[in-house]
């Protein structure tokens, strides 16, 4: 499996896992810590640790990820994410977002600022090279958006199909895409090897690229055509938040999976 696959998987899982939970500031009212394992085709490739602090109407989310297991034979890498902003009726709304990955001696970073759901500033290091095949990101595409972590933390009155009834408009600092969610079914998480046992709601997802992507990108085309993207949500005890219990994406190298292994 190519090295670039592990780099892509690491970045993808950093983003997906970031929407889970953890916690940590000295004055935070609600602190959580969660751990996930990422795998491709059943082979563990990364460990992800997350901390979330909720204080009043605001949140702070920190995440770290490292290549693990047999993947270390082919590639080594690490990633970190920070997201902070406001709590809304339906979840989290980002004010700031930062992503950094390091692999094979190379560093890649993205940062973005948001205000009222609109992107006010963003930067990529190293800068993106000019490519006529890249769909331009317009000012309109940066309005009414969230960051790719905050978007996946949900709030609701109950664990039911209504949680899936939403469209996520996401701007990463590079790409604008939308995720359409739809209710699939209620299930029961029973594995003792995971960090939660109990009812979960399964939502199907569809990826719709808007801008910032390359028209010749095989990954973008594959995701847009994929019928195998799903996320399972579990309740966060003592709150009205719901967090990802499992995320599944089909790829040509096997299923890309993220599973909650512990929650404190």
C-alpha cells in the first residue's frame, strides 16, 4: 500500500476523529477524553487521542494522532488539530481551526478563522501550487460553513433519526464540500472492546465537492460516487451532545474505519 495512502488516511482520520471528544482547561466545566483507533482493510494504522473542554457557551477541542501498528513499517507520521468556538442549539460552531501533519520529514499546516459561520481568514503552509484543474474557491463558498471537526459534534433532544436530518457545509481552509446525512437505522453497540455499549443511530453520508478540489482527483471522484460512507452516533452521558462512535468509508484499499475505544 503506497506511503501516500497512509498520509491521506492519517489526515482523514485526524479530521473525522476530531469530531469526537475529550477535555482540558483548568477552568472548564465539562472535561472529556476519548481514544479512537483507525484502520484500513482491518489493519490498524493510527491511534487518535482527543480532549474537549466545554465552558459556558464555548468549547475547546484538541486532538493528536500517530501512525501505529504495521503502518509504521511503511510510513511514520503524526497529526494535531485544534478547534475552538461556540456552542449552538444543533452542535458546535467554529471560530478557529488549525490542522498540522508531519510525515516523512514534511510538515503541512492549515489554519482558518470563522465569524458567524463565515470564513474570515485562512492560510496553507506550504502554499498550494497553481493548478488549472483546481476548482476556484469563491467568497460565496466560504459563507455559511463550519470547520471539519466542529461540524460532526451534534446536539439534540434524543438519540433518534432526527439527528441525521442535516446537511453539513464545510470549509477546511483548502476545500469547500458538503455532507448530506440521512437516517439509516437504530442499532445496538455491544462490543466490549469499544468505549461504549448501548444504543447508537446510524446515519448514511454523501460527499458533495463544491470547490477547492481538483477536477482530475481520483480521491474526490471516488468519494463523490461512493455509496459506502456512514457514521454511528452515541450519546455523551450527562449532556445533550452526541458524538461519533464509529465512522466507515469504503476505499479501493479496503474500508477506512474509525472506532471509539475509550471514553472518560
